[in-house]
């Protein structure tokens, strides 16, 4: 990880959203690939194309419980004139030794069992008397309950075409085919395919480990008693959940009091398990903004090239932001504002793309769409700031949810989109077309 870029115009430079994001994405690098067991690789990004070593299925097999027969032996079979065949054996799934099926013969076969030599098709058991001699049966009886077993005769009441109810070798994938492309996120179906072609391990970029840490002496953990002037810590829960939603392995650290030394030591303790650190709170210009106090000069003596830079962004909410690296491995750190909505919007705009970049994904952004603004009155927006309003999106329309206040958590819980108002727009009329970021 290289160090963060320096401000192009000194500490008073007002960064645009795009400049800040570009700086983050130019600095954060995908994690190095590792070989993982299949279940440990769930949610990870595949590094290499995977080629099929063996066809699926690897042999012709039955898709039904029934009887493996020759086509000519059941041609013209009917309930009035059934074909009567000698049963020469059972073929179970996993069977290694297969009894050949000759003229006038049938082998009782189970779903998934290999088609025996000489057999050309499979007759479902429901088309037969199951060897019981009492007319059509409803299904195959368990072996332990079937005294007729795999011997005697079976009556077949319907003809079957060649290869009916047979899954051909390689009908799923052929040996040599590309099973999965590099860049694929491994979910349950992809894990299933890897297992089916015999892969016990796979080379992936690991899910990034993200440590989320909130600051503020006023913060109390949910479930504890609130004292005077205290509030519950919601930010660390929101951001940890958001990091997991983005694909990370996320760890939440309890709120740290407003003390710079305590904060620095807590962050240093967390470095051992962090590919990315996210703090919330303490980045503005107040006397107790300890993240800024603790990290502004963190790189000066310890790690050449490291350090966290605090910036003002031309956006609302989320004007104060911090970005840089810390520790011997130059672990990236994003410092977000403390207001709940500012914090969450900042996560969506900056942290989520950083996590997706660490994962090695090419598309790191939320999808956006154009939508018609559904509102009773015009929306105002501060000049020179890109505003992100919470909204509810449906059927090409987006409706604002809650006000512009950066502390409105209840409104945030109702939102599934962010309405984007550009920097040069001060008012948006009802019915206007706007950009909406879909939060999924």
C-alpha cells in the first residue's frame, strides 16, 4: 500500500467526491491470492479460470428409478400386451460391477446409477408391475421390502425410445470446458460445481478483514443503561453490517473514549487483524475530535510514507473525511464522520468501493439509475456541494425519505436509494429526472 496522495492545494482545498474516491482507489490494492478449502472460499473472488478435468456426469446414468432395457424388447408394449422380461440384477448408484443386459432381459436401476452394458433406455418403474405381477405400481419399493428383489420377471406396459430417461456422459459439462471464469464471486452454486468436478481447494483473493471502530465518550453499548448526555452507539453496528454486506469479514470494536492515546493504542492493537480500518467520529474541527488529533501525525516518527490526511469534501452529508495508511504494513484507514447518516453515506461512497477493490472485483460501485423525483415540493441543495438524500426507489420513481438532517437514523432505515443532487444544482423540481444510487 502506497501512502495517500497529498492535497493538491493545501489543507484548505475542498476535495470533490470524485477526487477523494479516485485517491482511495488508486491507493488500495487487491489482496494477494491464497489457496483455500472450498467452504472457506465462499464469498471470495476466483483468481484463475477453472477448467473441467472430468465430464459431468462422468458416465451415462439413469434419471429415474426403473428398469434398464433394450429398445426392441419393449417396442409395442401395452397394458393389454405387456413385454415380459427376465430381471438379471440390480444397478444401484455407485455400482462398480455392472451385469450386461441381453435380449429379453432387464436390470432394475436406481436414479443416478450407471447404465449397464447392452441397455439402450430406461423404463420408469411406474410403467411396469415392479416385478410383482399385479399391474402398474406407483414406485420402486425399498430393497429390504421387496421380496421379488432383482430376480424373476417384470412386465413393461409402455414402450420407450432410445436413451429415454438417460443422462448422457458430459451433458452438464465436458472435460476441458471452462467451468468458472476468473473474477467470479464464489457462492453456493459455484462451490457446488467446484466440488462436483473434484476441486478440494481453489485459488482466490481472500475476503478483506475490516475493523470498525467508533469514538466518543458519550457512546453506550446497546443493552446497557443510558446515563445523562449519553446515546447508544449505532454507527459501529451499521458500518460492521455494511462491511459484511459488501463482502468483508468485519470486526466491531466497542466505542473508544475521547482520548487520543487510548485511540492510538486501540488502533495499533487492531492492526494485526485488519486489511482495512474504518473509524467513525472525531474527524471535524471540535476540541474533542480525537481521531484527527490521534492520527494527523501518526506517520511522522514511526513509518515513513504512512499517515492519515484529513480533508473537507464538497458534499452533504459527510464534509469531513480522513484517509491514509497506518502501521508497518501501511494498512489503509478511512476516517468517517460521526453523524449516523453522514457515516453511512460515506461508507457507501468510499469504504464499500475500497472493500470491493481489496476483494479483486472489477465492478466496485453500487448500480445507479435515472429516476423521476416523486415529491410534493422542490428539493433545495447547497451550491457547490453534491448532496446525497435518502430515498425509496420503485418502478422508475424515487421518493425522498426523511429530511436532510445527518442524524436521522429512522429515515435511513426506510431508504433503499440515495438521490444525487449535483454540485451546480440548487433546486430540483417534482417530476425532474435525477440520479439514484441503488443500495440493494
